[in-house]
């Protein structure tokens, strides 16, 4: 029997990258004969294609990638990022159904990411044997999502209003507001509870993590008295790190510039595929970078005033040609030590370059993992989604990052200088670098493992 896997990703590079990597793993290491990946996207297939670059040009008849473009114009997508993406996945359901139905041979395994759990019901209806969810972020976020969904209303609201630590079974206790924005969480509560409840209707859950990165949380999922019972026995498989690796190809000018810089001397600054700062914050960051005196590569986006994730959807902003929003004379003053790149840069290649010494990041999970697999310590600067949890984890638990505070809602230039210097110059930074390099070794070991035996996929 030919084993065919159908994989579906919600919009955004942060979801495309890990699902494509998972597809490659299943094909190359888990005995699959064929993989078809569906990438749901907001009507901008050419842009997605150009960002995915080489991944799409590798011709392999057993690994097929198809886009499901959505026309979102005229739709009310006014909520938080999670609400918007979940709504888009809902809109895509009929397309997903007919695309999967048309596959030959019929897939025996179905995987969808956490934002598309409603498609599990479609897979059930199509009688696909094994249905899975891929969590493109941490095991801790999965723990949080399923635990909150398992609570009755009274207990849930008690937790939300409590100033004490959140008692997720078997997980390190942390106060809710340290890792979530309470008002935002309340706004997306219904969607988040639905997702948490749907996850446990899958036959199994894959998480983009590995044992040494999250030993406590993964241990709790394995324990029937802890998260094992919240999952109602649905197995959780750490399958990470699912990261793109630097591949030879056309060399970007940033890499030529990096070749000329000393080892571990450059700070790389990027807020992911959609993160944008306000005009005031962009100014503070520019002055802060200049004041550190360190070499830097900054992937800069035009400012967005209200919603830091706005440029994920507003492509017109990304196409702006000028950089007039940067402080007067900044580019000229920093031209010998800094390189400013608009909107997009080849991040995996940059982080793998030996001249990179630190990464100022919004803590999207893919960025965090890409930093770890290259042993690069971070300045954690969360903006939206679950990034506050990720920032907490890398700074407080893994001790591979300094974390900005943004006490007045803005990260001042003095704080930026302090955080960057901590990572690049101080004893604390040396320890972070050492810890990051140790984690890198464990990531390599995890990468070389076959996580799930073939028999698992063909069980009834
Ligand atoms: N990325 C990139 N170049 C950029 C910005 C982002 O290659 O200029 C890639 C990055 O390497 C990562 C993904 O896009 O693989 C972003 O995922 P992440 O989870 O870090 O953040 P998100 O964009 O989902 O907020």
C-alpha cells in the first residue's frame, strides 16, 4: 500500500516553513511514499512563492506543494492575529475538502496546524485513517491551550483574574500576565478554547520542539496524572526542530557583507515575517542600535501604529521604497557598521553565518529555533501571538536571552543598549552563548533521530 500524507498549513511563513519541513521528514525518514502540502494563503501566491524560494523549486514528484489562495477583500478580519487566521482557515474549509478529496492515492495520514483544527472533522468525514495536528510553536503553548480549554467557566475566570501562578499540571508555574496579554487573551478566548477542545479529537499531535528544549512540559504530556489526562490519552510527539537549513543558492548581498565582518560581531535585528513597530519605537531602535556601537543587520519595515502584526496582511506597506521613516542621517552615520535591509532577508543563512553574535527577535517560534540551531543568543522582544511565552522561556528558563521590559509601552534606546550589550559584551552574555551552543548540540541530536516509527502511521 502506498502511504500518502496530506498536510495543510494556515497562512504565514511561520506556518509554511515547519509544515514543509515536516513533509520532508515524513518522506525522507518515516517511510512515506508521497506527500502533498496545501498552503492556505491570503490571495498573494507570487509573494509566498518568492519567499519560499528554493523549497518550491526542488522538483520531486513525490513531494507536491499546492496553494489554496483566499480572496479576503471585503471580509471582516478585524480581530487579533489568531482570530483572523482561524477565520481564514474556516473560509478555506470547502477548498481543503475538495482538494484532499481529489488526491490520488487517497491519503492515509492528514496533518493540519493548530489554527486549522476545524479541518480535522473534514479528514474524519473523508475517512482518513490518521489525523494529526502540528503545533508550530512550543509544547508549553500546547499545554496552555489544552489546559485552559479543559477548565469549567468558573475555574477559567478564577485563573484569568488571579495574581497567582497558573497551575498547568506538571509545568513550571508562571503568572498568567507574565506570559500573556490578559485583555487580548480574553478577546480571543472563544477561538482559543475551541482550538484546545479540537486538538484532542486528533489521533496524535506533533510539536516543533525536542526533549532537551522542554523536558518538563514534554514529561508532563507523557504522565497520565498530568497533561496526559488533559490530552485524554492523545499522544504528543516532539518532532523538532523543524527548521529550514541554509542552502547554497544565489548569494544575498547581506551575506557578502557578513563575510567581511569579524566572528560573532554582528547583531541581527528582525521581527519576523509580519512584525512592525510604531514610528516612535522605530526611532528608539535606530538610536539604540547606533548607540551600542555594534555592527548590525536590521531588517526594517515601515512603521505600523496600531497593530504590530499588520504587515502580515497589508502588503502595500511592504512595498514601500523609501526609508524616510528612519531618523535623519541614521543611514549615513551607521553606513560603516550597519546594513539596513527592507522587509525581508534570508534569515536562516544570516543566523548560520559565523559573524552573527546576537539576534534581536520578536520571538516567533521559528526565529527562536533558528537562533538555537545556530547557537546564537538573543534579545527577546515579543510583539504579538504567543511570543511573550517564548520570550519568557528563552530568557528565564533556557537562559539564552535578555528580555526587554517595555515598561512604559515602549522600549527606550537606553534599554536597547543595555540588552544588546548584555548579550554581546557582558559575562552574562558569555553564559547565554555557552547555553545556546549546548542547546544547539541537542538540536542536532534531535534532528538526526527518527521520532516516530513507521508502524505508528499505518495502525488502525
Ligand atoms: N523570515 C525570513 N526572513 C525575514 C523574516 C522572516 O526568512 O526577513 C522567516 C524566518 O526565518 C522564519 C519565518 O520567516 O522561518 C518567521 O517565522 P516566526 O515563527 O519566527 O515568526 P512569524 O513571522 O510567524 O511571526
